[in-house]
C-alpha cells in the first residue's frame, strides 16, 4: 500500500494503480487498518474511497494462492475462479507462511506456497466481495463457510496488512490468459515460476530448472520429469471472437492482444469482438453457473451465495466463497448460454 498526504501525486504503473490512503493528523495508518477490519465501517465513505483506489485495469496482474491439490486441479484444466488479489497488493508477502493465510481452502500448513498468476482481460470480470455485489457473504455463519471470514469491507482479514480482495464476477470461471503462470514461494522469499500456460495447446510448459524441480513433487500427481502437462478438462468458460461474420474460439494476451486460437502462427488473426461464454441456469430461486451436466444431472455454482440461497439449494462450500450443488436437469429454469461482451 502507498500512504500519501492529501495533495501528493504518485507515479505508478497504469496497469497496477497503487492502493492509496490520504493520511492526515486525524487519520493515521493504524486507524485505516483498524477500519478495514471492522464491520462497522462497511458503509464508511472514507474507507470506500481508499478501497476504490485499488482498481483493476485490462492487463492488471492477478494472483490466487493455491494449495498443492488446487495446483493439480489447474494443471488438469481448472480455470481461475473465486477469491483473488492484485499481484501488486501482495508483493510484500514473500514467505510461504505469510502467503498461506490467503489460501481459500482454510489450510495454512506446508513449507511451500503455490499461486496462479494471470492478467485481467477486463475489470468487469471482478467484483468486491461486499455490498452491493455480494451483501450476503459477510453474514454467513462459520459452520457454512471454508477459510477466513468475509469482512464485507473489501479487505482481507489481517492483523497487520491492508490487502484489498476481489472475487471473479459471480464467482465465475474465467478463461486463462496466454502466459499465465503457476508459481511457488519458498522459505527465504524466493519466487519460482514452475509452469507457464500455452493456450493454443491447452497445456502447461514446465519452466522450473533442475534446482527447483523437487518442488513439483509437492503437487499430487506431479512429476519433475514431465516437460509438458496437457490439460485434460476443457473448461467451463471460453473466449469467443468474431472476424466479420465468422465466429472463432479466441485467446487473450492482455493488455493489447486478442486473437484467434490456432496452432499455426499465421492463422492467429486479431479478432474484432470478444466475449466470455458460459452456461447459466436458475434453480430454486438461485442464479447459478452450470459447471457440468449430462442428460440427468447438473453441477451448479451459486453466483450470489447468501444464507437463503444456500439453505434453499443445499449447496456445499468447497472453498472460500464457492458454493456448489447438484441438481436434476429438468428442475432448471432459464437455462441458457451467457455471452459477456468486452470492449476491445
């Protein structure tokens, strides 16, 4: 975080605008940090103004802290979803034990911390886990959640730091951007890039050198000897672009490149329009993403979990903010393919 006087001007990377607070005699750092941890300040205009400075731009680097099991899932084809952070807001956290507090599965053990890093395609893909987007999250009781409580202020629970948190919009799966990375943080503060994502091949290329390949053994099913790991799952969301009247599957390489997904470089034409496509439905009064389905059953994820929708659907919490359930396909209503358009 950057602390400033009211009249200060700061030069910063336009893709990663700093979190700033207008400190003064009657508003010091300790007061701001305390406000961020208190439910009584959820509607405070000063705290809202501070939180608004942590903006996401097209190309902003985003990070989600992972458990070893979640790393295995992403190597298999999982997409980014749920709670995440701007990379610049957690860059000061270097040690595994510090980063582990940001994990979404509720565990904080392990000598190594893993993370997924990607670039934002558009700010509309992200929401603050607080009112008005998610007013019910902060009211959920402890027995129905996994991981740290949601404060409703837009900041993650912390005794020392001021860390703004985001969720993917409606807890959606977001298509991976080109050159996304899976990282490891080890004792001593070193950050190691283990894999980088190859969108045309839909797989992960190993970048870890001989010194760090033992880290891959921490991942369930991981092998230090595999130079390339193909994704076995196709993903529940994808990017679609158009060139004139033709539609193509697309690849995003923010901030400036959006192209046709093609194995040959000569066919990777820039698209004229871009949208994110996913399947939605409504079940028992709750809006849901359809993650899997066959002729009989569908796996659903709640877009806006709160106590009422969780009770009505019997959804189970799999990680912080992620509530999923199975439903009979013939009970779904408003079942459709949603296209979320981007301005490019």
